[in-house]
């Protein structure tokens, strides 16, 4: 039996050239680089 083609759930995004590097000048992560929400000594640790 032939496999049935899957119906598209979403329309494909428009084709456009992608930049080699992600350029996010205004978006900054809320968490520090280490991924912890609080500094050591603040709040309760989950360890």
C-alpha cells in the first residue's frame, strides 16, 4: 500500500533568506547566563 500524503496543518512560511547569525538586539534573557533565577543566598534552594 502507498503511504498517504499528510494534510498540511499550517501553511508553509514564506521563503526568505535566513541570516547566518541570530540578531536579537532588544531581546535579553530574564535569567542569568547560568540559568538560575536567584543569586546564591536568596530564597530557598531546591537541592
